[in-house]
């Protein structure tokens, strides 16, 4: 549909920004792209974790249409008391609504949504939730078939955004959602200039978190079958870095693996520049099978050839042999064979990289913002209709 007027979009985030997490980047880049497209966007959150300015940390420049509003938050590394943020968030929403500075509430946290939805009659604003995870048995063995808070929220919001259709299908089937629009809006990444030459040093790259479900242990093990290659790992928390360094040491691989740890998001492309192939190695289990992988979109936008494990969440966005090579999940030897195919065949590597770079045009921040804005406009229009 054609957007009729700019919207005042309020994004609520009850975690601290600049925390070194992929969802921080998604939130900032999405809201920034919405603001650049002409909407007025305000993020309501707590004070950030670091001393840098928020915009410089994410490699952005301040613009008048985009504002970060800080309210009290009782959230530390070892504790969290949501009541403080919830209370001040509610007050701020009432204030913005009264001043005519809010058209739609956009958020992703279920607990916060459940609290605020109790006041929706008084707030008189439509809610759109972007679902990234489900606390259900299909995703996590320890969870129930349905989660009460999710069930409450998904039946009371005015719109639901999902990142993948495979995820959306599970959400709709699990919670019997009907009458509430559910739309797919994929993740995105900003394109870097296409690299003219490969490094040629047979460097394998990985960017992202290192907790076990990401399968980086499989990638480290695969290096046993890649004796003339190096592995460059960007990201991860200290406890996960320690685990993987110990694993590498037991296999006598530590001399061929570079652990960069966490780096500021805007520096990632610079550090990954010398990689000859990028890898996604998530486990073929639970959430990882059906949830979007941020790194897939980042790798395509870098213009790098990609080897990934064969999961429904990967296959929905790319095509094996065209813009990616898919390996058997949780199989270090097959993963190594696919990586070798790319490292030893420059024509294949360039073809994969070029095709992935072209596919990345469908996953720009601008297109993500346009898709969201169209959906928000429709939800807002329906909400105002008698």
C-alpha cells in the first residue's frame, strides 16, 4: 500500500543499548532507517552500557527525526527489576500520546508488551510486536507447548512482525492467531563496497555470538580438515571464548585461529575484510532451525562467498549453489569440504560472492524500513477505523 503520511513511531526497549548484541544493531539500524524515510522515531530505553555516544558507537550520524529517550532502568549484569522501567515507560507513553507525538507502539519484548497491553484502553495506541523468539517446546526442550505471556500478547496486539515465514507459521500454528495481521519483514544489512580481490591466504571468517547453539565448536573442529587455512572469529563473550580456546588447544589448532573477541559493530567489516569465505554453523536444533541469522545478511552485504549449514531458516532466503554453499548440519568434515570447495576454486568463490551481493539488495535497511512503514500505516489506519 502507499503510505499516506509520516508516522510518529515509539520503539520501546527495556534493555541497555551498546551491549555488544546483534539485536542492538537491528534496533538502531531499523529505527534510523525509518527516521531517514521521513517518520518521527523515538526509542525509549535506559542509559547505555558504554561511554561512547550511541550514534558513533553504531556508526550513525544524528538526525532530527530520530531521538533516543532515556528513562530510569534497574537492570545490571546480575539483576533486573522490570517494574522500574515499566512504570516510567508507561508515564512517558501517556505524555507522548497527550502531546500528539505517538501514532504507534513498536516493541519486541513479551514481558513489557504484556504489562503495557493492560493499559491499551487508556493509551489508545496500536501495538505492533516483532517476534524473534518463542519460549515453546519446539524451540527449547525445557519449555511448555505454549507460553502464557506470549499467548496473552499475540492475541491482544494489533500486528505481528516476523523475520521468516517458517517462524511465522510456527507462531500462528502454536497460538492459533487469527484476525491479527502477521507480516514477514526480513532482517537487513548495509552493503560495503564489493571486494575486488580475495585475500588468497585461505582465511575462514565467522562473526557473531559463540554460545553453543551457534555451533562454532563444529567450525573449530572442521579446522582439523583444513590444514592450510586460518580461522578468524569475531565476537563472543569471555566465557565462550575461553571454551573455544580450550577446544582449539586440545586439537592443537590455537596457532591457526584468531579470536578477536567483541569489537564495535562499525569495525566488523574492516576486521572481516581479509576473510576468503564466511561461515554460518548453527546447530540443527530448536530455535536455530527456524529463526533468522543476522550474520547471513551481513555476510551477503560484505560481498563474501558463504558456506552455511542447511537449515530451513537459511534456505528460505538463499539458494544452494547460487549465492551460498550448504553443508550437512553438525558435520565438521562436510563443512570443511564445502569450505575447501570455495577456497580452492576462485571462480566458484567469485560467483557465490557476486550473487550473494546482488541478493543483499533485497535486504537493505531502506527496504526493511519501507516494509515496516507500510505495515504500520495499515495497522494505524485499521485502528482508527470505526
